[in-house]
C-alpha cells in the first residue's frame, strides 16, 4: 500500500511537482517539430484552467475532452484537474449518435472540442440541456468560444483547487466489447497509486525515457503509459495526432527515437508483417508494452525474432485504472500476462467466489488501492463487480504454480463445444500461424441443431475476399494443429474487423453478424 495524504490533486502530483523539483526547464512533450518544457505545459494548463473557470467550471463538474493528441490535449487535461473538475475523455472520431449518448450519460457541463470533430459533435450538443459551453480548439468561426482567440488573454497563473484523494478525478469507460460502455468513476488516489506500483516499480520509468503510444490519449492505457507515467518521473512524452498506421508509426519512431513504445497486439501484428519494418531503426527502444487485448504467443515470438525488443504484456482494466498483472524486464514468460504487480492482490475463483487451485481456469478477482468507486448509474452492475475490497473482472484466467497468469478469454466469449470449454484465444493463436491470415477473431454461433460452435472472422494478408477453397484449407489447418472439435465451422473473410470506441475488436458486433 502506498500512503497518500488526504489532500491530493493529481495535477500537482504529475505536473506541478516537477517544477517544484527543479525540472521546469526539462522537455516534457514532443509534438511534430516542437518541444515543450514542463514550465510550458504548466503555463498552458493554467491558461486552460482559467478559461474553464471563466466558462463556469466548478469542482466536481464533468468536462469532456474531444481532442486529438496535441499539446492542447495535455493542457486541457491538467487544466480540468486544476479546477477540481472531473475529466471525461472521448474519441474525437465518433459520430453524432455516439456523442449524444456520451453527453446525455455524463452530463458534461463544458466540452473542449477540436474543430475537426465539430460537424459531428455540434448536432449532439444541441440535443442536450446539460452542456453549457463549448471551447473549440483549432479553426473556429462559429458561435462557440475559440481557444485560439482567448488563449493569450488567459492568466498563466492558477492556484490548483484542493481535492481529496478519494474525490473523482477521471471518468474512464469500459471497453464496450460485450456491451454498452459504462462510466467508471476513478479517484485521484487511483492514478497516483498505480503510478507508484506499476510505472515506477514494475516497468521502471526513468527521467531519460521518451515514450510513444499507438493508442491515443483518450484510452486509459495510453493516458497512463504515455502521459502520466512519464510525467511522474520527469520523462518526455511524444505525441502525434495523425491517424495511426504502420507507416505513420514507423515515421514517428524515426522522428522521436522513443525508449518505450506503448503497443497493442493489432499493431504488433501489422509491424511484424510490414515489408519495410525490419529495415527501420528500432535501436532506441529499450522495451515495448502490450495491453488492451491478449497478445498471442505467436505474435510475441515473431516480434522478438524480427526486432529483438522485449514486449512486456500485461492486463489492466478501467475499474482498476491500469495494469495490475505484468511481465517484467528480466522476467518475461511468453504467452503469459506475467505476475501480479506489487501493491495488488489477485486470485482465481469459481462461480461461487471460491478460490481455485493453480492451473484451474476461473474468474479473476483483484484488489488494490486503484479500485474505482463505482459505475455511474449502474448500481446492479456495480454490486456484482465490486465485492468488498475486490473487483471481479469478468476475465477468465489461470495461474501456474510459479505465479504467472494466463489469459483464457472473457467469460462472455467462452464457448462450450462438444461438451468442453473452448477459449477463442486458442483458436485465434492457431489461425495466426496460417500463412494467409493477417488478423482474426473467433466468436460462437448457434448451428441449425441449437448447438454452440466457433466461427472465425478473418482478414487476409493479400487483402482479398477469400474463397471456399481457402476456407476449407483454413479449417483443415486448425484441425491438424488443435483438437479437431475446436475448428471453426464457419470462416468469414472481411476487409477489416469492426472496432469499439477504444479500438478493440468489437466481438459483440461480430456476434450480431
């Protein structure tokens, strides 16, 4: 357990304390060809805080960020926290109907929105009575307040509002892979606690590090790994607001020479298959992390063989804010999620909450000082997920006798085929070994006899639409490499797999197809 005083505002913990430590002149942020010091970011955050206050922001208000990964995002983020308000981060690439849902659910009083998102956001804003003001970043000629026009008039000094360590700081949203996203109310203490336990002790962030992330800042994984964690030690965050593609990422690696790459399995797969990637210089990297989805051991092995950079796979949730089980440098076991992070406890339980012995598959229970308060307006789901000090994740894992945890799948995704439990992960790992398969997802379907069977959605390296011959070949490939009953009864070829608002494969959508 990490001790924090009752008075805690993470704007102080992550930003202002660096200036107090004498790191104000150090580079905090890289964006395009610009460098921003910690002094610059503090000044920008104070200006945003004053702007929000002028727009009516008060302690505990929700303020929504709908921005790309730019310095303004960072300034707005800390500016909100400085006012004592609560950060709500939303993907700037959503559609109007999505924004209607988020605005109605969060009751955000103010939104800071990039001008490129306004065509979809503004119609949503007109349908809510709780949103009072919009601060537009970027080109703006409309009726809303323009950040560009008011920034220079904002006082660069601001006295951070005193908040309690258990006050809400950020609302995070569950991934929504199996249902409508839920708002997870997280406290100031949660963010500081995981930083001490995971970022500093497990990963070992250093002041000399430069971080670069594939996920964007609105995703809690990136909020921590590519903003809060490096800021906590006076390191440097590299941001880019372009759409993430393998080519774009390779260019950012060339430009910024990061030491830590915040990665996800989908991009690991793209880079492994990229024809030019092995010719690029990855020498600056000392490690890459992976989270958000399970990392197939096949991908780990391909990456390590091609680039020689260690991947530290782990698991975290919005409900515990960030990663609480992880591999470590010098203690990496391919195919596993690693071991429990210091400061947390985990156990594998059956349906009745009884702890299971090693190597048996069950529900993951976890506890620690980063646990959320609740789901907003979801009391029944809160009561099911939060039991005493424990959070029940809904993930099925097993732990071996050496303390390594292995991901078996979401409880919602597991299927019983021929009377035996089958993990989609096992079939997906096998499919990824097929020379034609680029990406895949396996979900259950009910056949004409009412029985549950696996079906695979696949994108091809060739980008083609597949054929009946290839479908048969893929089925036979799985039969030869796994127990025959696990083979997908259907193979559907797709150009792209559907994604959630966090960029994960949308299995709920696939089940509806």
